[in-house]
């Protein structure tokens, strides 16, 4: 069914005449008549009774009008909703990020965002594997490495700086290392071989200050969140991003003069959501939070 002809039919049925419908549509009476005749020919039915006093819908015309009216009403509602989404933040917002960043940093700040934007329906999808944004598995992602998909918008969000940390309990038990060489006598927690860390050399604590074989770790973990929890428990020393220490009170920085690698963090979303208000306000909220916390 031709949508242009259906639009003309809907206007004629509401106006009750070709002339009045033509005025609404900015078409001539003959153009409107041709569109209606073409629609009737394609459906093989008469849609209007034509008489001197005007037009009256046939039984088939009434059925088509009710259906067309529902369709155009829903389209108008969808158009209004789309316009609202561009003008004020509302609707579902599914955020994908890593288990560590989501659990340790983001969840404790999302309450303020929800209070600022109560019409945004927030859900968090925490996973160390990337969800496919182009397939709408999530609306937006905070990622620890640049996205590989070409159709995504990416905005640098912050740099995560890695340093060595241990718990207060561990330092009381094992003492504070004074030099890099002192790490030889300490328990070290690192990424395991099956892990997929965001930077190439996050196990640098095993070989820094050594010319021969690397140090042997006490534990290997396949995620930074697992490393964080192990260090919190007092198991040993590990390289972790600084934000983790700021979120808890029992971690201390070890060998503070030593800087580990930095990891770029990105705010990522599909091109089709570029002008969506709920995406824009989340981006601005995160940027302001990060500035205040001086990442």
C-alpha cells in the first residue's frame, strides 16, 4: 500500500471532500482525486460514495480509515517522543562498563545522576567483555580501551593511572618496602595468563628492578576487580588504578615514586544516539565528576 496515497486518503476522510483535503495538503483537487482513484484501483474496492453533497466512506473505507487513523496517531506520538528525547532527558539508558569500574566507582555516583534526572530509566550492565552497542545490547559504554567498531562515537573521558597498593593490615604484617628490590620479599598479586588487561604491561611489578628472572606472584587473577578484593583482604601488593584506593579507606600506596602505565578511558555510544538528551546529560555528568575528582 502506497503511503502517500494512504496519507491523502486519511486527509480526505477527515475533511469530507477533495477540496478541503487539498487545502490541508497543499494539493489541487484533481491531484487529490487521482491519488484516491489510484488507491481504490490498487485495492480493487471503492473507498468513498461520491454524491452531490460530498463524500461518504464505504464499509471498506471505514475499515481502512480506522486503521489508518490508528497508524497516523501512533506515528504522531512517536514523533513527539523523539522530539522530547532531543529536548529533555527521559527513557531507558543502559550503561555498559567493566565489573571493576562499575562496582567500585560508578555505582556509588549513579544515585546523584538518578536524582538529577528521574525520568531516565538507568540500568547497569557490568561485564569485562564488550557489549555490542550497534546491536543495542547497551546504549552507552565506558571502556578502558578505544572501541574497534567503526560506527561508534568515542570521547576520551579520563586517564586511569596505575600505582602499587597494599592494605594497612598487610603493611603491618610484612612491613613497607623501601626500595624496588624489597619487592623480592613481598607477596605480589597480578593478572593471570588468561586475563585481558587494558594495557600491555600491567604485570610490571614482577620484573621492575630485576635483570634476571621475574618475581613469582602469590596469586594470579583474571580481572582487576579480583585483584582489588585480594589486596583489600591483606593478601599482598598489586598494581591498581588510583580510583580504587580513593574509594576505600584501608589501602596505602607502596613505593609512591614509581609510576605504572596509564590507561585511557572512553565514553562510547552509537552515531544514531548523537543528539539524544539522556546520552548527553550522562556524558556531561561524568565529565564534571571526573574534573572534580581530578583523575
